[in-house]
C-alpha cells in the first residue's frame, strides 16, 4: 500500500530553486534514507512533505488523499483546512533540535497532543506514554524536565512523542546532527528497532553506514533533484552516478 506519493514537487525561495521537480513514493513498511550534501534541499523537501513549507507546484498524496494539487495556472492548491487536519494525523516528524516543551515534564510532552488534539482518554494516554518511554529506554525519566536530560535522551523523548500520535509514516530530519558522537548510537538503535517493527519511515541522515544497514532504499539528492535512487546497499557500496560517487568518497575521507 502506498503511504505517500509525491509528484513533480517544486519549491523556490525568491530566485533560488531549492526543489526542482522531485517525484517519489513510499510504501507501507518501507524505510527510505535521504542523503546528500548540505544545501541539496533535503530538509526543505521534508518540510514540504509535512506541510511546514508551502510547495510552489506538484502533487502530495497521503493514503490516496490529495493534500496538494497543481491548478491550470501551474500553482499549488492545498486541500481545505479540515482535510489537511485529517492528513496531518497520518505523519509525524522528529526534528534535529528536539522541539520539546521546556515547561512540560517528559510524560506530559508525550501525552499532551494525544489528549488535547486527538481527544484521547487521559488514562489511556498515560498508559501508552509510559509504554513508549519503556520502548525508548527512558522509564525512569517520566517526571524529569527536558533541561535535566542529555541531548540523546531528549531526542528519544521526541521520538516517543511522535509515536504517541500513531502516525502512518514517521519523518526524521537528521535526528543525530545535534548530538555528540557518543550519543548518536542510542538514537540510531531506536530507529533500527522501529525499522524491525516495519514502521514506515523517511530518514534524512548523514550516517552512511546506518543508511546502508537500515534503509530499504536510498535517495541521493543534489541541487534540488534526485540524482540517484535504489536499494540502500547498492547505492552506498556501488553508486552508479558520478556525483553520488564523489559525495560518498568525500564522506569516507
């Protein structure tokens, strides 16, 4: 089943073309790794896919429901607000810099949206919140506040918070980029565990070994386009495009 379809997505900032006609599909249970140099449009792509940035043109479809289409004038037209609210429930996003509420405890950061936005039962939300804390290895941090946690712990809370909303697809925007190297492993382990559970994910990452080992497919972006796409091990270990080879060689050195 197709969770996400993107067709001919374009996005510019003034005269700068950041995304230039990208099309892709994500199927249920797939893990897609997106790699590429800084400035290639990876984060902007994710922001467009999660409705945080407005597309100029193209189509965006979640589970067969069209969030964006292009009109006869070539401009992006968004679905009505009520439909977009429904579509937003299909995805979750884990940011680079955690984005936790500093004045909320760990458990409240996780359960606030399910209770306030999804109107879920409070006791049920607390029960699931504690289960998610156990899943990410933070059972003992329920009543802590973000400032009392390491960066890696904060990012694990962010992942638990995203999972609490029961997304059909989870996006990660370089989830380890704000972390010290020794804390990176604990985040990658959580994502590996989610991949083993067949959680549908799109991960923008600079961790090449992780991308090769965990992703089903790799997309290599440069200058706002998809330069190369294929099975993860093939793209990382045996890239076909010269631009991909140059990027991976620099990365290894």
